[in-house]
């Protein structure tokens, strides 16, 4: 008996375009299931928002397809795609109350006032704005405005919610609060979401799947574990915070480094023997007074909940992340050890 394969809710296949004479978004492909949040992550100018606008129908693809819920939508106008989009600014109408802003999508659909108000009040309560229906926009904080914009987007029950760096103009505390609200809504409503951000911590907190882009090209697509522990390229490793690079020699299933011979990650077995570049996270190095590897402290940077130490050891530049405030000073020599069982490497 042949098993029935369920198609993903959203399938983006080979989508791309030339945004201007100087920028081309290379072909992008990914899938998304209901209840998942995909984060499109990358630096400014990498093509993140361009890709989101292609999904929304604000830009037209030169190639590829977008299938959502079994429908081909890449040739449909934005209003026919069944999605909502939230931008960096909430774009609420200042002459309307909070509630009237939220229910405007239903008004355009001809829904009766009583039903519109009931749904708007329900959505406002879900985003933490219970009792705000009659409030003026001038009484809202920046975070409250974005929550009202989120309620406005959800009230039309979109099949897909797009978010273009929606928290980028908020202060750090509000960003964390809004991230928590979004995570709660994802769990309760199961609306698939795609969010653009350049903030690595925000992405790791919210995302289920990740698309890492750079200069219009896909660097990596996968889970957080893939990007965090198994980056696909040296650039992806650096962007995801692998601060250390070590010279090494691959010999079969092991790599010779300044820390001795270390096991290679099993998925890299096909890597050719010879010179490699090992990528290490700063928290994977620990202090060990008995270690034969001695590093000289060059810089100490206190970051609040942790301290970064920059050291030189056997012509290698190393960065260590230690909890809290430490008393080490430049010029001091410290024993260093690698604190993981496997090594992730790239060919040189």
C-alpha cells in the first residue's frame, strides 16, 4: 500500500527577482507548516525584505512559484493571497479609535458593526489590550501600537502572517515583551508566520525554522540546531556567533589543533584530509589551569551577565565567554581547554 505524502502548507520553490540593477535575489526555496514561525535572518541589505515582499505580492517574481494551502498564489494580487503583513511601523489611522483601527478589515468586508466590535475586543484581549477598544491612539505606547497592529492583522483570519522587522523601532525591553506576546499567539492560534529580522537573539527566541540570507543568496535553511551547531559556511558560522577560528589538519576522523587531536563531527566524514578551519563558539572554551595551552589575555570586556576575554595562544586569536564579572587583566596568562566532544570544520 502506497503511503500518502502530505504536502507542506506553504511551498516556495525557486522564487527570485532582480530588485534593481545592482541587486538580485537569487532563487529561494523553503517550506512552512501551520503553527510554525519561519525567520528570515541576515544583515541589512541581504534581501530579507525583498523576499517578504515577493511573498506578499508587493513585488513580482521573475521566476519560481509560491503554493499556499494547495493554491498557486505567486501571480495573484496581494488582496487575493489570504495573508496579512505587519511592517516596522504600525501604520494605524490616527483619526480612528484603537478598536476601529483593529476592525477596519472586517468593515471593508461588509461585516456588521456588532460582530466587528465583538471580534475586535476579543483580539485586543488576546494581545494584552483588553478594555482599549475606545481608546485614542495618542494614549498608546510604541509596544501597544504594535500589538494593536497585530490584532488588526489577525482579525481577518489570514492564512499566513508576514512580519517585516516589526519590533525594530522598540526599545530592548519592549522588544522582549512583544516577542513573548508573539510566541504566545503562535501557540494559541497556530497561524503560520514568516518574520524578517537581523537580530540573532530575537530570531533564536521565536523561530521554528530559519532561512539565513546574505547578499541575495541563501546561506542556510534549517532548524536552530542546524544554524547554531552545524553552520553551512564560514560566513554563517560568523553570523551565528562562532567567534573562534582555529587552524587544523584533518586526519581521518580526527583533527589536529592546538588543543590536541579532537574528534571530527560525524557528518563531516567526507571532508578531505588536510588543512581545515575549525569553528568554535566562545562559550565552548573554558579555563583550565592544568591545560598545556596557555593564552595571554589581550582584552577584557564586561557585558553585564558575562565577560568576554580575548587571548592569544600559539599564534591563534581566541575569544572566551565567561559568566558574570571576572578579575582577569590584560597580560595575564591563563590555561585554556576546549570543552566539547566534537569539532566543526570547513575546508581551507
